[in-house]
């Protein structure tokens, strides 16, 4: 919607809008006229002393067209090129990354959306879903050395393709030493504020994969001091 404004707002002025291209309603006698079609619009402003005419030509803006294609299956850690079509007169905005180029490299699965805007301010949007098709994997280490000297000073599983995790650490007497729901969480070898003794421990882990399946596993590991 575009608003044409003839100005000259005085109680003694009269306004008459006409167009050879668009049919106007009989009530178009106000200082402003709302239009939503391209064409030539003319206005006559008059009072008892004078009369003046003005013309405005409204053109249809260029509307971009963007198509990212159908949703696609991807495998983790493999970048995929998403192309919105290059036009030097267009601007681009991608979410969630905020890139402003016509194409991007998608590094992870998820929803990607692009808005393409022409110089006239008209825009088009499209969205694509990249679906993780690789099976999730995990690995629980069998030992670690919490001596503040990397590597292996934090006990944490290697996980890939999981959306949730719960990990609990128990000593040989069944006492819980540590618990976390953080996908990146790991045990530093402390329990109740003190270093845990060297010996055998049990890791209980529950994982929820991006594929919707739950994995439950238990494994012993050794803490070296």
C-alpha cells in the first residue's frame, strides 16, 4: 500500500483524484489517496481563488523470487552449499547466521531461511530444513588422569548426533560421585569438594539421539592419580 499526499491541507481547499488506469471510488476527495496498483494518478486542488494539478506515476516494484529447493538429508560435519541465486541489485539476509551473501555453507543440520530484497524494497523468503541422516555415535573412555595436566584430565564421553544426555558417576560402593545433563559436561575427579581416590568407577549414561532413539549404557573406568 502506497499513500499519495497532495498537501495543501486547508478547510477551503477541495481535492479531486483521477486516474486513466485505475478506477477510483467517488469518495476520493481527501488530501491523501491510498493506492495498491501501478498507474498514473492525478490530483486537482482548488479553492475560490486558484486551481492546481499534480501527477504521480506509480510503478510496480521488482519482486525477487527465491527457491532453496526441497528439504534435504545431510550427514554431520559435511558442509552443504545453500544458494539463493545471485543478483547484484538484491540484498540477502540469512537466519540463523545473519550472513548477507547470496549463498552460504551450512555446517550443521537444522532450519535455514533467507530473505531476498530488491532495490524497490520488495522481498521474497524461503526456508529449507537440513535433516541429519547419520546415525549418532558415542564413546566412553576407560580411564582418565585428573591432574590438571591435559590431556585426559576430564572424564567425558565423546558424543555426536545426540540432543540430550544424562551421565552419572558411581564409586565401587555405589555412591554417586557426579551427575550432569550437559552435553558438554565432564567429571573433574572431585566429589563433595575433595579429590576422589584412585580406583575403579562406573559411568551410567543415557542419551537421546537426534533420530529420537534413547541409548542407555554403563561402563567401568579407572581414575589414575
